[in-house]
C-alpha cells in the first residue's frame, strides 16, 4: 500500500506512527514497506496511539486547533470509552432504547390518524419493535442503588451479577441473590446506609445486572462469543465484522443452584478465571472457533 496524490498518482509508502513497540504492530506495519514517523512528526497516514494521546490529539486546547487530514487515521475514536466502559455502555443502551420507544410511539400515532394527515414516515424504517428486556435490567452503583433495591424487591428470587466498571478478565465480579451480599463489597467502615437504605457506598464504581439464569448451553456448559468489529465511521455507521472469532467455555457444567453462586468456574467464561480450574485444557484453552460453533448449531437442529 502506498500514498497517492490528489490525482491518484503513487507517491511513496505509507507513513505510520505508534506509541507502542510491540512486535505484532511493528511486524505488520513494516511488512508492506511502510515508513515509521518520528515521535513528534505530524506527517503520518496511520497513528496507533495510546488512549491518552488520542484524547490529546482531538483536544483543541492541546493541539492548537489542528484537525486530522482526510488521509490520516487513528486507532481510537476520542470518546470510545462511551461504549467500552461498562457503566457508560449501559447508560447509552438505555438512551438508545428511550429514543427507539419515542420513534415507535410516533409511528403508532401516525398510523392512527387518517391517511391524508399522516406524515411521510415508513414504519419499517426503524425495524422491529424492541422486546421487553433485550438487555437485562442494569444499574450503576452506588448512584442507582435505590432503583436497584426497588427492582430487586419486585423480583426477590432473581440472581444479579455485579461487575466493576473499570476492570477486565473477570476481576471483581460476583453474583448476588440477597441484598446483604452486597455489604462485603461496600466500604467496611461505613455506618450509614445499607440494603434498606439509599447510601450503600462501594469501594469502586460497579454495575449490577439481572443474571440470565437459563443461558444457551453447549454440552451443558456456559460459553460466550468473542467477535471483533472494526468501526471506521459512526455517521454514517460503517463497520466490518471479522469472521474468525471464537467462543470461550466454562470448564464446569452450568448450574443455577444457589450452592454454586460463588463458583466462578461455572459462571464466568474469562480465560483468566478458567485457566485456574483443575480440568482446564491448556491445548485448546476451552475455546472453539465460530465456524465450529456454527457447525454444532446446524448439527443440533
């Protein structure tokens, strides 16, 4: 791949810039013959930047109001954390749902009016109606604690899963079936608030979601799908799905028995958790390719 001028004439190899000296990056950048820019060089085609530098790059107060040229690309959108942080993603999903519900209400009103007064709106333009709970009910703790307690009391037999907003690899995740189980994750020294109050303070921000007690199982085990999507534009949305994803399986058979509520080898598919299980297979790591999963699904119809 080479640079081209405004007339399409080939000029020179692409210029890349990176904040990371990782082999997987450098090898793929250098294989096509690309040239590496210096640290302070602003003449680049691709910049594989740290999150901090992406924010600095798009901040008019730190970059002197400069903007990326049409040919320049970076590996992050400046506000990507809106969908990568668990609490912000939950908030944006709720916002999306509210907007969709407003659209559906407007469409319903338009369909009820005489045809001569209807607006030019196609009811199929937003797709099918949203299901009642297409994403499990989710609350941010401690801010939404009172709302969570209200929902919990309406469904006292439900199980919930709590996750820290800023961690990965299964760290800090736990399941609860009773309100008092949240106490051990709150500040130990607090004297006010609690399961019946509205001021339970966590040591760090959490989200808590209604747990799916009847997940799809393969061989009696929980699994998830790790899919990779490259988003090159949001308006209009342009995304590319990598077809070589994979599935991660739990080592132990799934059970919704309360006695297994603390057994993470049953409930969490994270490899960082499962690799410590006694029956963990280091050869395949408890993983299937997506193609193998599809083959299994087709064969079990």
